[in-house]
C-alpha cells in the first residue's frame, strides 16, 4: 500500500497496519458541541430531505459570506458543499485529470483518495520552515522528472496551515511554491481547514493561494476544523470564477451526486449558522483555539525536553514529533520504525498516536503526530472545565495527562 512517485516513495506496509486501514482522522477538538449549534440542529431535526448536490442556496450563501470576510469574494455559483472533506476531496480530484503532487508529509486522507481513483501520486519534500507546502525547487525538479518519465502532472495539493505538522507556511514561501506550480501549468487545490485555528492570530498571516492566483486555485475546508463537531460532516469548496472553474464545479457536483455525499438537512442548518459566524460561534472557536495552543505549547516543551525534535506548533490541535534522536534506546525496546513507534506510544498513552507512515513519511523515520484533544480530560465535564480555566495547565486532569506524556517520552529516551 505504498505511495507511488518519483520522490519519497514508501515501502510496502503489512496487512492491517497501512495508511488507510484503521487510519487516523483529523485531530478532534475534544470538546462538547456548542449548545447554540446543538439547538439549531435540533430545530432542523425534522427535515426529511438532504441538501441538493453542492448545497442549497442558504448554505452556499453562508459559505460565500465566510470567504468574503477573508478577502475572497465568492458567488454562490462558485461554491459547493458536501458531507465531509473526504468525499469532497475525492470529487475534486476526480474532476481533474492528470497526476497529483502533494507535499511530504501530508494529511492522512489525501493519498487514499488518489489511490481510490487509480491516480499516480508524487510526493515533494517540504522546506525546513514548515509543512503543508512543497519546497519550490523540489517541486520544479519533480514536475520535470515526472514529465520526462511520461507522466502528466496537473494538480498540486497543499495546505496553508498543516496537518500533520501544525505549522503555517510563511507568505513568501507559499508564493514561491504557488508561482512554481502555476508556471508549470498545475492547478492548485488548497486545503484551508486549519486557517481559523492560528495560535497567534495577530502574528501569523494565513494567506490563501486564491488571493494570489484566483484563476488557478480551488479552496476547500472541513468545517470541523474550527466550527462544527466532526460527527456532523460538512466541508466546503470554492472554485475559480472562470469558465474552467465552472466546468470543474459541474464535474465535482456530478461526482458528489454519484457518491451520495449530500449534506444532511439538520447538519446543513447548523453549518450555515456556524458559517455566518455569530458571536457565540466565534467566541467558542477562539476559546478552543487558545486552549489547544496552550496545551500544544506544553507538549512542545515536553517533546524537546525528552531530546526529540519538533517544529513549534502554530495552528490546529496537534504537532509532529521526531523521536529519531532516541533511535538507539527505542531499538532496544523493539521499536525500529514509525509503525512500531505508533504501537509503543499508543499502548502506553491509551490513545492513538499515528506514526509518520500514515502521512506519507518514510517508514524508517521515527515520527508521530501528537494531538492535544486527548489531554483536555476524560469526560465532557473535565473538557469544559479545561475550556473555561484561566490556566488549564494547572488543572489536575490536564497536569496528569501531560505528566504521563512526559514520562512516556522520557522512557523512550532512557537507556534500557
């Protein structure tokens, strides 16, 4: 089940432990649903019919308002919504021809969508500063190599705020990567799921490629990134305001119809309310982001304290840790690759800690994604207490969870 490509191909993965089977979902907020949204969904619970393919007028208007407030004016005929990011991405990929390029590492769901379509995938290394965006020079080299080998690279997936690394691409680097892609005739699909979860929103600029190359970029995001629970699947896409964009949107709607990926009526009502961004929704989103940022900072400190490596988290509810410096001590415990590291940490922490092979990384690299949601508490009451606390790190249940994580990381580092 390895990923194909001229750069960064992964090796074969044993049955039952591959990047798809029992694969990780996106990091969850770990918080109860906002009562305001629960009330909207409950009021619409009697709706017997789903939304039409791509979403109805109210839902699409709400998505347009969301993008317009972020500097991306959008007409409802340029928007489409689906029942979750996986079927939406699958439909977007199916609506485009050619080979697919993506950074390495990348979200766990990206490569499986391409494999379902039987499409070649080529992974491009990311720069040292961040994940989510390919190194511009490596991208050019990969495109030219693929063409020399008879391939047809036409689509680049990237994310401005990244899963799994929790980093945000600097504007100048994003511009260079997009300029290289557009110059080579690639269409860009920008995953902006985590753009509303910036840990330091006044210091970090979440620039969308669609602001720079509006005719060459399709944007999509999962509402569960900042607004709705993951159990209410809804995702939105924004297409270029061109004839080509209209054609791709039409083909995407065809695929969504074939998949039956229609947003449920009650979920659509809650999603439209969230996308309108009333005060209660934005306050909850800001509070949740601040909570995860605080805990992620503590996890970052624990990882570095154990002698491991990780970039400072800048967005989302996760970070990406490299336990390569502990390779010798881990080998003494029977851990020699990311699958074994996943098993080692997951067993000791009692939650899934997905290895880097889930994200297209090298199997031999000792990397894992650590989510902050499981550290907020074991019950809804504890998690809400964490959300409301002035200093959540002082709460006994959060401190205990961080203590366990610190101890397990220290065990991985200690000689046996």
